[in-house]
């Protein structure tokens, strides 16, 4: 991860900056755009700026990099369209502004990406969609499918129904959650600041620019200042919160100014930006959660062929399922029981128990006819699976399951 950005200037002082980098060497990047960059408080959407950004996105896509966009601006754009001015909005006014602005914003993204033959897909999320497991599965499956279809997901917080979540700066944290959920190796936060300083530079003329942050410590957090405009209320604090989420999960992060036209190209040319390095030992909290923090809601008994497939890195398909035990819902943790009756692993199941029973043992092509709807191919996806050590190592024997007779 760090090798591609190893040529970062380590000089002190305000002249330090990032050297030339090649962002197209990354496999998957999330780019977050702040409201103040995208929306002018008087004239509305900054179309020329958006067009130049999309030119950069199209170039990355052509080089094989998958790009996800987290785009702020719905409320800011909607309040401009509705003529609400700069006054503080009531909750219902913010929601109405988001409803109006989101249509205009999505249309602008679709139009600009379409110039390059790229398809856009709108995804509206709240923080709950990335935290509650069942909704997490739905969100990730949708975005994964968009990427497989070579579409560019354009993601925003669902401010039309949000309450306490409505804060323009909160998309920093949402972007970090999306980046880690989708396994991105880089998160870029484009904002009205060009990186992290030892103090807010507009207040302290002696503030020093920090080109590289190895770890986000309490001392680093103390450097966060307030937001620079009413359109980006999150400020540096939410960016550092985003950095903690991203780097702990193995995703590097860059904070860069988006004020320049073509900000992605500017980063590659060496414009000033701060790199937050990914943790060399990322915490796999998600896998830990699956493996041991929850009591399984049910058990799925599999055959020898399915067990071999899981150990080779594949997902669990219904064809390899011999029996289903327990009452569980889609997104619950289930224990996967091998043919010898021992627990082979745990994972998040993609079906309710009632449907899992119906399709156990079926081939993928037979599932829709039985359930009456098109469903997911995997009973448990490999990304949602933690395997137990193989036989001979520490295993948990499961009581009351006769694998052969199930």
C-alpha cells in the first residue's frame, strides 16, 4: 500500500508537499466531494468544475481503477434552487431542499459521466445502512454489482429522511465507511483545505503543514480546527474521524484541496496534500465480529465438496448445503457445520431460514423457480465468512447435530 506513495516529501514547514503519484495504480478508490466545492451559494452547481473532475474519473476508469464517488451538495444545491438563502433551515426545510437538490445533483453526475460513455448509479445511504448488518449486506451487494457492471456509484447521505444525521460534513465519515465496506485501498477527501496543519492556518500564521501522518494519535486529533464555510460544517474533525475509520481497516487516505480545476490530476502532479498511511496491521473488526462476538442464530450443515470449496476461498452455495437448523433472518450470523459435525466456520447468511430450507441442495439455476424471485447465488458470501482452523487444530464440536443424518 505505502510503496506507491513512498516518495512523499518529509520536509518540515509549509512548503512540504506530496510528490508526483500515480493514482491509477490503485485498484479501487473512493472520492468524496465537499458541498462548497460543488455548489456556489449564489449561482448553484459549478458545472465546469464537475466536468473537469469527471474527466479525471474517466481517465482512472479507463486505466482499470474502480472509482466510487461520495458526493455532498444535495441540500446546498436544493436551497439555491428553492431560494432559501443562507439562513439556518428548519429540519423539514433541509429535507425538502435535499429532495429538490438530489434530483439536480444526480442528473448532473449522470450527464457528465455520460460524456465519457460511463453509467452512473445513485445510492442513497444513512449511517445505519453501513452499521446494521442486514442493511450493510444490501448496500454492499448493490454497490458491488454496480462496479461489476462498470458503472460509477454516486453515493450520498439520504438527507430527505435523515434527522440528526443531517450535517454537511458527515459525508466524510460516510465516505470512510463506504471505502472500508467496499475494500477500497484509497480514500480521497476533496475539500476546501489542502491538508492537515499543526493548527488552523487561517488563524495561526506559524501553522506547519503535515505531508504525512503515520498514525492518528490524540495529538493529531488536537490539531483539528473548525469548518471553513457554512456549506462544509464538518471541518477537520470529521476528516480525522474518517481517517481513523479508514486507516484502521487498511485503507489509506488523502486530504487534498478541490479548489483547483481538475483536483485529481493536481494530486498526481504533486499538489499539496496530506497522506494518512494505512495501518500495517489493520484491525479486522468485521471478521472478528462474525467469528466470535455473537452467538450464531442458526446452523448450516454442508457436505465435503462445499467444505473444500470454502477452504479454497469460495463462497458457500446452496448446492453444498445438506441441512438448515434454527430460526434466523438474512444478515444473521450462522455456524457452518462440516460433514464430521464440527464447526467449520461462521458467516453472515444471505437468506432467511425459511428460504434457506427450500433451496438447500439446489443448483444456482434452480433457485429462482423455487423461491419465485431472483435471489443471490451464495448462501454465505466469502467476504462474510470466517473459517475455523482445519481438523487437527482447535475446533469447536457442535452438540446435537448429526451431519450424516441431517
